C-alpha cells in the first residue's frame, strides 16, 4: 500500500431510518485504502453491511476522503484469550482486568450500573477520577476512525502467533491498539452488539488485548464500548486523536509483540 496517498473509507448502515432519525444501527466499518484499492475497499464494507446478523439495512452510507495528516505506525497490542464458561464468570473477569489496568473499583462499579442507560452507537468516555461520562455526545458517542492494518502484515502476524486470520479479530484489535496507544487511555471495555457474537475484551497498554469468550448471552443485541480515561489533559485533543489521527497497525520485523 502506498502510504503517501491513502484514503479513509467509512461505512454505516441502519434499519428503517438513518441513525440521526432514530434508525436501528446495523453495521459500521473503517478502512484505509490506496486509490487503486478503493473499489475493493468499498465492496468489502458493502458486503459487511448487507450480511449482518442484526438485520438488513434500509439506510446505507459510505464515504471516502484523502488522508492529509502524517500516518502513525503502531505495533499491535499483545493478545491473550481467556476461556470462560458463563457470562457471569466473564464479567467478573472483566472487572478484575479493569482493576488491574488501574481503574478504581468504585469507578468500575459505577460504570457498570450506567451501562443499561447508554445505548449509544459509538464509544463513551468515562473519567476514572469521577466515574462520570465526559464525551458529551449523548446517543451518538465517539466513533474511532482512520485506522487499518494491511492484510499481508496482519496475516504474517496471525501466522507468527498461531491465530486464525479472523476479520473480526483484526478490526477489533486495530481499534483497541489505536485507542490504547494514547496516553490518556487507561483501559477499554467492549462487547459487540452483534447478537451472534458473545466474545468481548478488556484492553490497555499494560495488559494488552484480553479476549473474554463470554461477555453477554446469545441473541442479545446490546453492545458496550467504554474508554476509561484520565482527564489530566485536554479531552478535546484526545477525542480529536480518536476521530482524526490516521493509524496503521504494523508488526515490526525486529520488534515482535509477544502473545501469551
């Protein structure tokens, strides 16, 4: 991929109405693409939107624009899979891992009590000092954007770690890597709104990307994405990084990340 001229390609799809008019969110996606690969990138996101377990979209939007900012190369977070037998066990492990990242126990419990109230399409930001939501985006949340992982490099990483080249893992790990690369991010807690996918994760710089095989029940369309942040610096600069800073995840030849 020619990194001197890349395009940010973004997709969103919903049912009945657009997201702004209260439509049900079906799918979203992000890619960085060269000009010559734009058709393939658009088709990839189209297929994702049209073949999603949340339903068939009535509203679909895809856009691309050239990336004018310098692109930052970031090594992927180390990955570990934690097998659990119940959702309760998975959520207890998630709480334990969040505490291990440095999020205070009372803030974790306060965030969990508020999860049913959020129902947002993007991520919410929670201050680890107060437990309050601070992004100010109501039902929209923050959408992390302008990020990708070249297929060849991702496949090389997957082979070296003996993990399947799963597009879902790639997409989630790219996002978590970008989010946790910023100094204000203490941890991320996430599980999908896909009713057929119950695996989620906790991620941070100090524990890596910790997959948990059960964080919700099959058939549940409620997802969760929380970024626990330390607001000692400008939160607007942080949100600008999440939404605008282009990132390419890349396994460096001479500095491999360990997978436990």
